[in-house]
């Protein structure tokens, strides 16, 4: 394989030795083998994309960098280099510019993330997300620290969805750049706008830039009105939403477009004003913690200087060898950002307002107050300590302006928002703050008093705040929009036999994946991590027996104080009354399926460690 070139006039890919590439000789394979080859091919695509970025960066170094400081031509060196790539590869000029931009960013700003792409632990389609959401740290001393934080998170076992990736990257950037985040938000609020762009075929697009909570409320209003149609409506879901949005803005009628007469379809004409007046209020859920609500706190001294491995220590200053690159506070040294009253438990907020003539409410579940500079989970502590041991003698001593650190909030449907944004919402007079717990070690109730199958309101809020999204690998649906699923099926006849309504027994799933698990041959499981019992390991076993790990990034990584919230055991089931005949199941196959799933989960738990050949890709 050495020296073989692929391209115009070279050996085609199809003619290369498949065995040398680790690929099967044919694609006519059984489903299980095809899936293994598909996973291997995906890792190969990631490597080839990394190689492509390396080549593009090399072209940039030769053709652009020598001239970029002085080149004032309209068709400058960067444009000419991109045009060369676009012409050769038959792609658009914009696509070539993006390729160059991402290649340079990976080389200069995110080299450790680039290694994750090379090693196949992140897919190419996630790279654009990471690059675009870290653009504002370009040239900052702490850029290398953000790169290390993101790369450490990417290498955790588990799966990623685009929304989880965005939340993770935003969390890492916000921790290192809180002042810039606040300044950008204030500037964005001043520059909010409404724009119209004329399209093709007589259509046009309108864009309204508003605060995130306003857009969430507007989306909920539009979605609710768009659902007021019968099953025979011929429009797509997106088209109905467009019509509903226009009806809300113009206060015109909205109705079903089925071909049935108005006497047979009660949705033929919907009075928008009456519908809005009779509709329940819209709840906007926001997850935060008490530290964020209290405001920024003094940063640890070690965090106030650069410490970036991109810089060498100044010769006139002695290097503090006790400083650590990792942001995990030392257990032996209290951090100033953790006040004495840090044991109070954070709030859940409810607010009312008006968007598009609809009553709106905002509800926030929050975790226990902890130091906001703690992001590494205990599973990553060894790796972080190793990094610190290597890098703590390097790094410049220049101040980076991080005199204070701040927390963040999570807004379902939007993602991570800054601490200043959280406090703006909390300060609204229409907001009601509800704590999740009372700040003590008293366990919270896990179930409804009268029904052990139903979770309590506190457990419901906790599960959704912990999971953030549907826990199925790759799913982006917010946990607040989905169901709470009993991982082990709840046995309504004999509750003691299976299924517990508890923090470890429940998980958030969107309706589609909940139904897929219930009626398909997929088996899910979750159990405490042996190395950190406060966190959960989640798995999905697909029909052919392959096990896929669940999310690598959860609410624990955004709000570590969730670890401190505990729930009591579900109440014991009452014994059956004497003399009553036990009810028989109408579908015994369901009971057999549940028993089979319990056995499979037990087998998986006995293994604990997934064999290397079954280890899924973390994306």
C-alpha cells in the first residue's frame, strides 16, 4: 500500500486491496457482518476526512499563509486557494472555503479534536459543529484548554447526537469565556431583527431573531395549532406549521384541508383567537443550579492565568508546579467559588408571559449548588490527572481575565444558555422558582402516593434534567418532550417481580423510541457505573445481539450537583386480598417477552465489560 496514489490517472479505490483496508472482499454479507463492516467503514471515512483536512491545511500553509497579512486583493490568496480546490474536486467555492476553514481550525485551534477524528471516535459531520461553535476562542490563550476539554469528552465511552454535541461544546466554551458570552448576548439582543429573503417559485422566507425563550414559546404555539387537523389532512407536518404560523401572526383562520364536508370534520375552521384563549399555558423548562442563580463567583487563582500548553513560561516568573491544567477542584483545597451555603438545592422556575397572543410559562428544574468550575466526571479524573502531570510545568503566566466563573442553564430545544441569560429569566416578576429538594439529605419521594407505577413530580423533573435528551443513541428529541420509560418493564400484576419506579429504573425516551423498545426486539438497560455509582451506564442491544452504549454526555456534565439528589425506595406493594382470584393476562406472549428481556439484561450485567469486537463507535 505504500506509495499508492488514488485520484485522476491513479489506481481507483475499487481496485485497491480490500483486505489491506480491512474491508470484506464483497458487500454480499449477512446482516450482522454487514453491520460490523459498516462500523469499520465509518471509522475509515473519519480517517480519510482527517487526511483530507491535513492536505487542505498543508495547501493553506504554502499558498495562503505567506501572503495573508498583506494581501488586499479582492481575489486574495485564500480565495485563489479555495478556487483551486473547488475546481479540482468539482465542488462549490463555498464548500472549498469551508474545507479550508475547518482544516486550519483543526490544525491550529483544535489539534486534539483532530486526533479524535483521525482515531474514529467522532464522525466528520460533528466536526463542522465543533469548529463553528468554537470560533470565538480563536487566538485566545485558553483555546488549547477548550480543545483538551472537548477532546476528553469525545473520548468517553458512549454515543453522541448532534444536539448533545452542541450542548457539550457550548458548555466547555462558556466555562472558559463567560465574559465574552455575556457581551455577545447583549450585542445580539441589540441587533435582533426581522428579515425577508425572496426565494424561487414565488415563495419567500422570513427570519425573526428573538431571545431563545421567545422562540421556544412561539414554536410550541405553532406546533399546537398545527395539530388541530384530522388524520385526512393532506399537508406535511412542516407545511401545516407554516400555515399555523401565518394564521397566528395575521389572526386569520386555520383549518383542516381534507375533502370532507364541514359537517363531518370539526377541524375545518379553527378560530385562532378562541383557540388561543382556551388553550393551556405553555411551559418552558430551564435547568440550572443555585450557583448560577446567585451569580458569578471568584475563580480559583490557578484559573486566572493562561496555563495554556501553547505558550512557554515567562523566564522572569517561577512556574507554580502545583497548578493543574484540569479544572477539577482539589478535594484538599476548598475553592472560592463554593460558598459555605452550597448545600442548598437549586430551584425549578415557572414564569408566565405572552408570545404570539398565547399565555406562556417558563419552568426550570435545577440541581444542587456546586462549584461551577467542575466539569470533569469522576470517570475522567485519571485521564485529567495524567494530562495535568504532563502540562502543569508549561503554560504562560499572563492573566486571561477569568477573575470570576459562572454557571450555565439548559433550555430544551435550544441548548446551553449563559448564566446571565438564566438570571434574566429568573428576575422576571412572572417567574416562580421551585427547588428540587430542600437542601438536606432527606430522600425525595420516588412515586405518587397512590400509584407506585407513576413517578413523583420531583423524580419526573430529575430524570428529564439528568437525561437532557432521549437516551436512545443519536436521538435529538428533548427529554421534556418525551416519555419516562421503565427500563425493566413494570409488572402491574406482581410489581415486585420487575420494574422499579426509581431514578435508576427510569429513562427519558421520545415516543418513537419508546414504542420501538416496547414492541420491537430492542433491549435496553441501565445500571450504576461501578467506578462512579452516581452515574449510569446505558446500553441498547439491537436484534442481532450487538450492544451499543448510550449517551456520553448527560445532565451530570452540565450540572454536577445532580449527583447529590437522592430518592427514597418505592413503597412496598400491598399483598393481594385473600379470596380474590388472580387476574390472568390476555397476552401471555408479552409476559414471556418481558422475562426474556430481563434474562438478557442480567447476562449483560454479568459481563459488565463489553468485548472489544462488540464495542460500538462513540457516535
